[in-house]
């Protein structure tokens, strides 16, 4: 089992920056590919950025060049640095782990989920 706890959400003005954190605990050896997903009101949950155990990264087209995913293995923490925020980035952001498929942005491929942290972008 892997437990994931997100933090760092909040309200940010369009164009601003924000960093989300995801603290992982439990059997993190089996955490596999980890990543960030988001779900806006009335929309399906979508993949944002993922990183596998070899450090290979994949981003959704909508965030390329603006978001950066990274890890601190010593702290068992996953980060999402969000720059140049847009109104359409407003969503609940979730941390996920446990995918055996490196680079997958599909929600069904992940076994462990955090409860999410809300990010709101305003003008």
C-alpha cells in the first residue's frame, strides 16, 4: 500500500506560479510511475505530468513548457511546479502512483490516489 498526501494548492492570479507537493509513504518501492492528474468541474479527470522510476517524464500537451514535475527521493516527495497559470488550469489536482506503465497519462493505469488539492486561477 502507498499513501499519498497532496499540499500546496490555493488561489493564484493568472500568469502566476504555484508549487504542489505530494508526500508518499508506505510501500513506496512499488510506487512505479507517479504523476499528477486534475479534474475540473463537469469534466473527466485527466493526466497532467508523470515520471517513472528511471526519471523519464511525460507531459500533457496543455501544460508543456509551463509545468515541471520533479521528485525528491530522499523525502519521498513528488512536486509539480506550475508557471504561467491560465484560467483553464483551475481544477482539483491529484497525486497518483502505482502504474506499471511508464509514461501513462491514463487514470485507469494508477492504483493509488491522494485526496487532492484545489487550485483556482483568477484574473
